[in-house]
C-alpha cells in the first residue's frame, strides 16, 4: 500500500483479501484462538511466533484497522485502544513511570489534562505544562534529568491552538526523549506529525476517524524512528529484560520499529485491558473508508462558517486556524496546508447569557458533548464541561464564559449559516 496516495489508503489500506476471501474486513468475533499443541501456544506467549491467542491482547480485525491507520500516519507499528483516553495514557505510561517527568503543552483536551495533572500525578508521574507558544528557551527550561517524553496536540481541543511540531520535536530530541502528538483533530488527512519529527502519534478515533458518533475508540502509532537503545538508561522498560515477559528486552528483540507497540501490547494491554472490541474496529473502518472525503467537507464548511461569524456584528471573536488573521494561521499554513478541522469556536456578544440563549435557538447544531461528527453539534463549555469553574477561573484557562464550540458537520454550509444567522438574530 505504501506506493499509493493517502486517499487510496483510506479506502483500501490495512487489508488485501486473497482469492475468494471476503471483500470487507472480517469481524473476528472470538475471544480466543485454537491451537493443536501447547508448544504452539507457548511460542506465542514467549513472543517467539506471531499469532493470536486472546483478544484482550490482539485480534485480527483490530490489527487490520490499526494497520490502516499506521499506513495513513506513515508509521512503523500501531495498535487500537478502547478510547482516546486509553491511547494517551498508554502512550505516556509505556515510557514514563513512577518517579518520571513529562513536558506537556498546556493547550490540550480537558480529559487529557485531567489524566496527566491528577490521575497520573497520583501514580507518581510528574508533568510540567508549557504554553504551545513557548520559545525554545522556555521549552528547554521545562526539562529535568528524569524527563521521558514531550506531549502536545496538533490542533488543541477546544482551544484550536496549532502546535509547532518541529519546535517541540527539536526540544524533545535534544533532550533524548520522544515527542508524542495527539493528532485527533486534523487526522492524517490534514497533517502527518511523523513527517515533522513526531515519534508517537495518538488518536481519539471517536472523532473524525469514526466520524458518525457511533464508537468510542483510540489508536497509537509508532513512527519507529526513536532510537531507544541510544538512551537506554532513560528507558529501562524498553532496554532491559522484562521479568514479567520471560526476560525479553523489547528494543533488542523488536528493534526501533517494533519495540514500543510490542511492549505496549504485551504489558499495558495485558494488564489494563483497554482493548477495542472487533465490532467497533469494523465500524471504525467503515468511517476510515470515507475519512478523506468527509474531512474536505468538514473543513470547507468550517471555513465558510468562520468567515460568516467573523463578519457578524453579534459575534465578539472567532478562533479558527484556517482563518486569515487568526493567531495560528501562519502555523496552520505550514502544518495544515489542505485544511485544519471542522471545529470553530467563537464568542457571542452579551456574554454567558447570550451564548446560552443563542444555542437554544439553533435547529441544526445540536447541543452535545461531542465534536467531529457528520452532524453539526455545539457546546457551551461554561455551562457543560467547565461548569464547576467560576468566570475568573474560566478566563484563566482561556475558556471564556461567552465561548461556543461549534463542530461543523458535512451538511450543506448554506443551511448551517442560515441556522446560525436566525439564532444570532434572536439575541
Ligand atoms: C476526545 C479527545 C480525546 C479523548 O478521547 P475519547 O475517545 O473520548 O476517550 C483525546 N484527545 C483529543 C484531542 C480529543 O478530542
């Protein structure tokens, strides 16, 4: 598949049927797999032979879909997880354990921020949060001797900041650690972080990849470019024998291309079990088949909606990286030349009350805790995801009381704009 363009990989990547085999990927609806002898199975347990033995670790359907996403991102190996939360947790915890430290952008998804700042902190992993706009000096100053990774989001949810991937990759590599990038919002259709120096890419496949609000899921892709053995003292989990896995040294046995995902599967998936069901992987793949077609329409609609909102005298500000004059437009031109995403955020004049009133009048844009769906949806973070914060706290984290997050679906842009216009007229 590597010789084909990305649109073709969306449709046909990950699975090539043989003669007389099913055209669509088979759903291997089985928790377990049969073997003739215990020796055969023993080889699988020792990671001496490739094969399946229990769906908590690996399942052929999941592997086909992970393989497609791996091809889309230009990676070496990939795995599916039960959610985007599980993907980000595994990606970080695979290399950063109790006593370790991670540098993360402070402009990230709220769930990820909570995972890092509260839950992983309780596990003994310490995070330093930096601005996505940090200078090289500020970035370098965030590193400690026990830093094991750098983390950021290509386009942050919901702030819509754009990560300077090359700058973050350079800082990470100068300190001998990998860069992990959550690429959920642009998807590999609009940006492939590995091409800009990222080492690990994660996804909430719940968003555009599935694209139909049907299945929660996640994915981790390893570029296979980080030389763990060169920094063996930093990454003992990959570079010294794993006693819980028959003394295997992952970086030696599986090399740069296989070590990260094999360890993540053999240890973390074995022990935490956040596997995606093969049914969900099948549905995710249906979404992936049209990802390239949908992303183009999401972005086209968002550009039109952002332009309409910018021109409205009822709107105070609009954040959309595709928009000329946006704070992140220059970075978007570099990293997202074909479009950014379908999510636009904006402030309604009249503050919190006006934002709430406006949303009540929307007919096509449904109020949902979701983004990146074929159907347009919107959220007023101050009265939903961030409702425990007062106005001063909201302003401190850049989620203003008047902010509306509007996720453009793939409906007709003229209908979306007419819906927005009638709702704005009522405030
Ligand atoms: C939604 C989201 C997540 C979490 O994914 P789930 O599939 O909901 O667990 C992580 N990162 C980003 C950027 C997201 O938008």
